[in-house]
């Protein structure tokens, strides 16, 4: 039995840090475990250009000074991205890619794009400049069943876009379905996917277990068991196209426990311990290192982090809640025991 692992600091390839008080608290949680994280741009005023991304970068750095942590910024895909702006994005060492939200599919996506094909001109420039495209892969058609929105996005949009722009590197974020795992496996090495802890832990029953569970609500929404099993299979397969991205997305408790609760699960506090728990439960702990510290870096053409983390098998209770100035945030697995502890070496 493996009781201790030491490996290069992992990268969280999909993270929400928010602003102000939340940013101050949650950025430190990620910086304590991860060497780098890709920071999502869906703030209330989205990060729509390189100037805003550089400003946000400075704020994140400011809150994470004591750690060896590098935020990798993203730009919110928008139709105003000109060739000149894309060139600024390409040469910035602080910006890693552009995140596309179909309009209305999730938190702060009201400035996203309505029709996927309207992005083609920008995709073409991104392909030439070799700027990665990160996608929230769900259709925004309210007539499509919410459990089918990811699958239909692939069929309707992604297959064609990949054919049209085969050299464009695309990350299908937070995959939640069997169809996504198959699509990613079968396509070229320019297509990869991030996987969250919640999509490995739960199927959709969790949303209704003993009553309505707002803290299990995220987007893409949890799916049937066969999908969870497929996503888990992909994560522990050792296939480099699948890598860690927590999609840790803090919302105040009062905004989740509401008549119209926000989507998002906060996992950053114990992210590595939770992934270790999942891989271990599935007899795949030896697959955790590459999933966390290598495959994502390789896809983004980054070298692995120099510093290391240590994971030790020992009991660890996830807190019931995390205090912030004017409220609290409920973490994934709140109040539950897990069997791993993570520290920087
Ligand atoms: O559950 C989610 N929360 N999914 C997303 O795509 C966005 C995120 C957020 O920003 O809250
Ligand atoms: Zn996200």
C-alpha cells in the first residue's frame, strides 16, 4: 500500500478565483497546493482583453505572495478580439489562452457568444497564432434537456470546429459525459479535457440525496452513473489528454442556498487531497502524479514545476465551512473525513 507520495507541484488547469474578499481568501488555498493555475475570466465584469488580464494577474499575485504560485490568465472570448489584441495575448507570458462561454450557460456568461459559428473568424486567427481555446462545452438552447447540453455541443459545434481548425488547440473543460471522453480520446492531440473532483465523485443522484442539495449543483450538471464511470475511467487511464482542472467555483452560502442558487462547487481548499482520495479508492494512486503535474503542463507546453508537494495517508477532516468577511463558503465534502494530507515540500 502506498502511504506517501512526493511529486512536482501540480497545476490546476481550471480555477475560479473571483474578486475582492473571495479572491483574498480562496487564492491562498490554491497557492498552497498548486504551482500554477489557469484563472477563469468570468468575473462580473469579464476579463475581455490583455490589459484587464494583466491587472487581474497583479491582484492575484499580490494575494499569493508568500507562495510559489503562478497564475496563468485567460481572456473571455468576445467578438471584439482583433488581430492586434490577439497578438498581444500571444506574446504575453502571463496569458495562456482564451475561454469561450456560450451565452447564458453558466455563471457570468451573459456576455458569451450566442452562436458558436460566429466565433470562426477569431478561431482562425487563434489557430494561426497558436493560442489555445478553452471551452465551456454546452449548448445554450433552453429547449435542449440540460442533461444533454454537453453531448449536443460536441455533435453540433465541436466536431465541425475541429475539422475546420485542426491545428487549434482546444481544451474541453470540466467534462461530464461518456460522449466527451470518447470524443477526446478519438480526436487528435490538439484536443484535451479537464476533469473536476465532483464529476469523479458523484452522479446526479447526489443532487437529490435526501432533499435538494444546492452545494452539489455545478455546471455542467452531474450526470448518470454511466457518465461518472466513463469520466473516472478517463482520469485514471493514464491518457495524457485528460488532466486536472478543479473548476473550483466559490459562491457564498447564501447565494447557493437560495430560490435561484448559483452553480459552482468550491474544492480548492482540499483539492489535491480529494483527488488523492478518489484515485486511491479506485486503486489508481500511482496515476495521480501525471494527471496532476505533467499532462496539463505538456498540453500547454510548460515545463513541470520545480518545487514539490507531499501527500501522506493520514486522516483529514474537511471543514464544515470557510469564513469570509460577510458570509461563508461551503467546501466540497464539508465535514467529511478523507484519508490524505497535502503539504508543500
Ligand atoms: O458550476 C460552475 N460554476 N460552472 C461553471 O462553468 C462556472 C462556475 C462559476 O463561475 O461559478
Ligand atoms: Zn469553470
